[in-house]
C-alpha cells in the first residue's frame, strides 16, 4: 500500500513539471517572436535611371603593329617606349650588308643577260635578212627566233630580280606608318629577326590616346537594351573616386562564348583629353538605357517586408457587397 502511494505522488510531480515546462515554453516563444521588419522612407522627386552594367578594357582607337619584312640583324633602334613619332620617321634599321650584296648580284646578272640579249637580237636580224634571200633554212630562222624570245624572257626575270633586291634593301629601314606614339617596343640593337615565315612585330604604334575606346562584354540577356549613342558612365581602379563618360558607338553581332556564357562586344567611345586613362585599364561600365528626370520616387527597400521564420502572412478575405 505504501508503494502505491509513492508511485502516485511521483506521477503527480512528473505531470506538474511537464505542465510547467509546456506553459513556460509557450510564454518564452511568445516573448521571442519578432514582428516583421519594415523600412520607412519619404516619397521625393528625383531622377530615375535604368542601366546595364558590364566590364571591359580600354584600348586605343587605332593600333598598328610594325614588323620586319626582311631577315637580318637589328643594326640600330631610334625610338623607345612612349616616343612620339610622325609618319615616315625612322624607327630602326636592319643590317644592309646582305641585301646590298644581293642587289649587286642581281644587277650583274641583269647586265650579263642584257649583253647576251643584244647579241642574240643582232644575230636574229642577220638570219632574217638571209632568210629573206633564201640563203638559210627555215629551221635556222626558227631556232634564232626562239633563242631571242628566251633571252627576252630572261631579261624580264633579271629586271624583276633587281627590283626585288632594291625593295629588300629599302625594307632594311623601318619607318613609322602613322603619326602617333610608340606603345610597345619588342626589339633591341643586335637582335636577329627572321622574316622567312611571317613578319616579326618590332613596334606597336597608337595613333592618338586623347581618343580611346572600351571593348565591353555585355551579357546576351541585356544586349537587347543597348543601342548606338547611349550615354555611358564608367570607373577605373586607378581613379576610384572619379566617374568618366562615353557613348556607345557599336554593338558587334559576333557572339563571344566563355564557360557557356554568351556576350556581345560593345564598343564605347571615350574622350581622354587629360591622358589619365591608359591602354589596358579595366573599366566598370554602366550603360544608361532609360532615365526619367524629376519624377516621384521611393527606395526599393521600402516596398519590401522581411517576415521572420515561422510567421505566416494571410491575404485579406474578399467581402461581398450586398446587392
């Protein structure tokens, strides 16, 4: 009997502890419930701008690679990085010894062919005269005419060889093809260049760095909003507190695919009068596709509500108006 009373008391104690724990949890849960978070703001007038962002690199508008068209050793280099040049200025000179020797050989071959051609022409004239008097056979006349024709062809070949040798000699002098500045120099005095396969690039010239362009990669999802003439604002890491401007000049139709992402090259004209922008700088671009001045506007954050986890929101019930 005593054991039954003890068990009964234990059950009552456990029940009281369970009830107290349940009501304590409910009280704590209600105390820790968070109300939805709101941000309030005032409606004000101002400009609204819709833009497309992209990245690109700054490039000169005109870039010209200057190469060597003949093989040989660089004898002299007359310019360095950032040197300003005019069209026709001397950039470098290749050793002229070998091309000069080739020209002399070509001229000697030409003179030899010229002398032989003169003799064959005189001989053919005599054979023609004798043939007219029936003093030589027709085959002898034909043979003389053939030798003269062959000599004439050789003369053309020798003349072309002389012209080619002169051209190669002139190509030993590397001249600037445009007005501008030396952006890159890839050769030094004493270096040997081999132009037998393709022309090695010795210098890179740019025309005018006061006018530059950005080659920006715009995603295919945004390219439909881009049009020629749109205003562009951009920044570069070298001047993080300054905003530069430009205009869209061209949207290229050729797509570029990188890691399954399709983009289109958008060319942006940029003025660089103070020469702060350098070729190769990365530009963070914002292309303005739409803007509305002096309209009522409100922050996007004021149009959203953050509801804590566990809180349910119900739409209001529609009430029917009696007929």
